[in-house]
């Protein structure tokens, strides 16, 4: 059965999932942030089948998150390096790590997110780029962007996404 493609959908979340929505892809990106670059290193770290790893690396290269660069001529061998687009995925990984630590670490956290200078634990946050001020999650709203279709505008109008505690079902 052919999986539906999200690559051309209007929703940025759906388009993003087209590139990174398969779990091996996210784990490959995680390892790339930890400094893993070579096929055998990814395979050893992840325990993934070579055919699956080849496929997922290809998807990440095609999506522009990784760059494939030859590091050896004979036999030809390649390394996979994060691109600017791939490095921009870091906050997503950190938010996923924070969420997982909060909800799926019954024995405690195995990896924590800390400020490199102070050593203090930090949390993901939204920041107003014009003021630099942190915006509380309860004040966050989604709104139609300049390229939103009428369909998206109406959906947001009917079901505005708010992230406040009191609005939970």
C-alpha cells in the first residue's frame, strides 16, 4: 500500500513530516547533531538495517537536511553532514527531548538540556523576535499566514488553536 505524500500539502507541519516524519530520520538527525557522520557510525549507533539506512539518508539528503560528501576515493566512501536546513531542525529535536523527558522517562532523564555557560537546566521557549521577550505558551496563537488559502483561513477561524491549560478537554 502506497503511503500518502504530504510534500505538497499547504500545512507546514505536513510538509515537514514528509521530510522527517519517519522515526529513523529523526534518529539519524539526532546522531548527526551528536557528531556522527559516516554510514558505519550511523549503523552501529542505531542498529538499523543497511538498506533502511541508505534509504533514510537519501531522503534526508534529497530534502536538503544532510549533505553527502565523499571522504575516500578507493573504495568510494561518503560522510553525511548537517546543512543549514538540517541545523535548523535542532530546536525541534530539543523540544522532542524535553517532551520525552517529561512524559516518558519513568526512571529519570538520561539526557538533559543545559545552558553551556551556567550549567542550569533550560526549557524550550517562544521568543518575540522584535523585543527578545519570552512569550508564555498560554499566550501563543496560530494565525493564517500571507500564503494561507481561504480553506486554511476558515479552518483557523472555526477552530483557533490555543494552547492554554484551561481549554483542555
